[in-house]
C-alpha cells in the first residue's frame, strides 16, 4: 500500500494540468473548507488550530483513498475527528458486573456530600495546612484525625495515597533494615502489583516467613522473634480463603506475644470497614475498632474499598508510632491532596449517623438493595432491552450473585437479579456473545456485564440511573457489534 501511494505521488507530482479526474478526484483546499459554516462553529468550539488540523486530516484521508470530497464533507469529517479526539479516555461506564467495588472500574462511588466537598476544595482556597485560630502553619492530617479517632477508637491517625502506601510507609518506619514476621498463609498478592514480599523488600525490611500455607501457630511466631525483629505483621487474606485443616493465630494472641517482646503488631486489614457487615447478609469482617481492641498497635486500611470514599490509605493506632510515621520523609511523597482530603472528611462524617449510611453511601446502598427492588428494576428494563436487541437474542430475568469486590468478604455472595441475554439460533453462541458484549462496551457510556452460562448477564444491583441506561441503549450498534457475529 505504502509503496503504491509513494509511486503515485512521485509519478504525478503536483502539476495541476497533468492529473486526470479519475486519479485525483476533486479535493477542497483547507482554507476553503475552513470557510464553511460548520468549520467556523468547530473553530469556535475546539479552537482554530485543532480545527485546521482536523480539516487537513480529512482532506489527506480523502486523497489517500482517492475519493472526492466537498468542502462541507471535509468539515463534517473534521467534526467527527474532533469529537472523537476530545472524548475523555476516562469514560463513564455502567458497572453491571455484579461486583460492587470493582477495582478496574474505579472502586467506590462517592456520596453526594463527598462530591460536593471535593468540588468546593477544587474551586476555592482551603485551610489545608493552616491553623486558623493562630494564623500559623497547620497540618493536613488534622482535618481527619479527630474523626478517624472518634470512629475507630484509635489514639492517633494518619493518611496517605492508598493502602499500599500505608503498608509500605508503616513497615519502613517501624522496621527498616530489620525483619518483619508474617505467616506463610498471609503472603498475599492483590491485583498483581501488590505482593506482600515485594512491598516488604521495597520498604527495606526483611521478610521472615513462619508457619505453613494452611497452618501457623503462636509458637511459630515465638520461635522467629529475635533481636532483629522490627514488627509482627498480620495481613487480611483479602482475595482468598484457606479452608479445611487450617490454623491462624487470632490477633489477640499475637498482640499478647508482641507486647511481651516489646515489638509492634501491625494489622493490614485491606478493605477495612467501620461497621459490621452482618446487616447486609454478609459474614462479618473485623472492623477497624475491633482490630485495635484486639491489640494491634497499628491498623492499615483503604479509603475506596468498603469505606466508600476516594482512594486513600489510613494508618490508625498508637500515637508514638504514628508520630514516627509522620516524621518519615517518605510520608511527604505519599500525601493526599486537598480534593481527596475534602472527600474523605465528608465521607467519614456520614459514619457519625450510621442509620442513614445505606441511603447516603452508594457502596452501602448497593449492598443493602433488596431483591424486590432489583426485580422491579429488571421488570421495567426488560422490554426496552428486548426491543432493542430484536429477534437474534432472547432477554430474560435471571438469578445471579453479586459480590463486594476489592478484597472484602472474598468468598461471600449476595443473591441478585439481572438481565440475561442469549443469542438465539446462532451457529457460534460464544462468538455471538463476545460480539454482543463488545457492542455494549462500545456504547457512548459502555455497559460492562459478565459472560456466564452462555449468556451475557447484566446484574442490576448497581444500576441506579435507569433512564440514562435506556437512553444510552439507543446507540447500540447491533449489526456491527453482535448481530453480524451471530449470523456468521
Ligand atoms: C487492597 C489491599 C491492599 C492495597 O490497598 P490499596 O488501597 O489498593 O492500595 C493492601 N493490603 C490488603 C490486605 C488489601 O486487601
């Protein structure tokens, strides 16, 4: 291709008289196309320079493809280029995967109160590190310290970029150059990039593994403690469960051992939660205050998992240790900005009124949503989706299971309902399903479901904006996306 283009360009240099209409159909000049009404509007909307570039590209494309182009067509093509180029890469999607806190889809959705607080902080100067009573420099942690301590019973608290940073900073502060003892049953990997042994190496601490994969006893920890030991670490096995012949040492016993040896016990809770999960029909996870009561000296947890806030990592616990952490120069490299601090503060305030959490915090709203409510939503949506998909697909309401996601209650599920879409009479159901899923993913607001049992399942637990969902469906390109694949 490239070669023949080259030849034709070289063979017929821009000598107007020598070109035949077949070889070089008529093309407008950029400046003529720029005079069209549409191009003027584009220049207004996107700027003159991007518009000229888009017109140039439209004309160049027509030249390459040897097709004629009017000046109005050039402007229309430029409008498409500009619209595509200005669309955000961070697309808003419908998370109908059934995983409430989906790491790849941005985890927790923020409460309106948090969104407003973040907005205010973006628009205005804020007293981020400014003590208004004394007119002096203040500390950004002061904004959330009181709330975190009140909600967890901790003596002190600090905040960094995410929980991975909280663990890294905590281990580095307590045990750089020394060893940290962890059970072999708790050497987790989360999402590939967070592997406990690697985090420990990056923190400059030596990993001392004790016990076995399925059973670790108190005596294993006891035997490993020596003058080199900087901390004992307990890690929440966030994305798996070891079942059967197992033994893990309860936090309370570990804490007694740590105290006897004057070594701090760190409990990495992962998701961490400030309230129990049993009201939602889920097994209870240890709350942050329970982990502290069980004797952990420091507890680390995430902001955007079950807590339902923005990405953040918290360390709460003993004041002397938190003070050491705050003096670590690494802390400055991991600090949270004012936007997130504002959102975190507003999110934490919602916990002061736990009775209304399920109304205000989207994460808990999704957890608490009743099957009747989800069924009513499915009943309303079924006709619209079925009509849009036509005869090549069947749409039905199906039982499915939601999960919390992001390492909270990893093996527990919540009964839910969804729309199940199946290709009808297709030669290759798998291919048709793949095409259908791709068509939904190429909508203006991509819809992400889950393929299971030869069906594309849209779990409706997390769908709140039904009208927007139906509107969005009007752009579904079934011919190219799915129907074509179904007919092949
Ligand atoms: C999720 C998790 C982390 C990492 O937290 P981020 O906030 O994603 O950085 C660390 N430890 C455990 C046990 C986790 O579950």
